[in-house]
C-alpha cells in the first residue's frame, strides 16, 4: 500500500488497540483497508493535526521555544508574562489569591508537601513507557519529545500494573484511553 513513509503507529494503547498518525491521505487509505477487512477502526478528531508523527517534528522546535519562553527550568514553574500578565493572571496572583496561596494552600503545596513525591509515589511517562521524575517532566524538552514521539501507553500501563497499587489519571479533552485501560 506504500504507507511506510506516510503513517506510523503513534500510540501503542494495548495489544488490541493502536493509534496511527501521519499524512491524512495515508491514514484515510489505511482506514479503508481496515474497513474492507472488517477490522474495527475509527478516525480520531484531531483537528487535522497528526500528533506523535513526523509532522510534529516541523513544529517541535517552535513548541519547545515557546515553552522555554515562559518556563523557569530551574524549578519547572511557569514564569514570565503573557499579555502583560504575570503567570497568566492579571494581578500576578493565581486564582485571584493575593496572599501567595494557590487554591488556598501556601506556596501551592497541599498539607505542606512539596512537589517532590515520596519514594512510594512513582510517575510513569507515556512518552517513554518508563518511570520519570518530576524534574524530568518539568522541562520544555520533555513536552516536545512527548509531542513528536509515539506514545508508549501499553508499556506504561504494564509497568504500573506490575507495581500493584496504583491510581490512574488521564488528563485531556477526551477519555481516549478508557477502552485500552479496561
């Protein structure tokens, strides 16, 4: 079908679920092949964006530069001014709090906990399929890699399940990974 250079496995969701991404014509062609073979497939609504494919390599440098512009990489906090607003807020205070509290907690910490989780808490990156520290996630480079690279969701879930005790959180506009988790 000549799709090798045009479409990739953008997300390994589960043994039964893979998301492909790439050139729109190639994705549509592959969808037709699946339909002819009675293989269930659907086209995701991404607004025409081919996330986690070679198309993201073109915007990756700009994406990273934009993140760096407002990201204080010494502590992972977003800083800088957006439309003349400090940290995106007109008065420089998060959620309108003027006493330095974020969501009612001093320094944005809950119960005096810092951003450093205890060793019993592990974050698994779906960009790598392996454990990752908050300092690694807290960089513009990580998020560029996340945008440009295939998602290793199945590998991350397997690692989480091996640990025994876990809490899963999917942050996004859609619960796209609900079925692969089940």
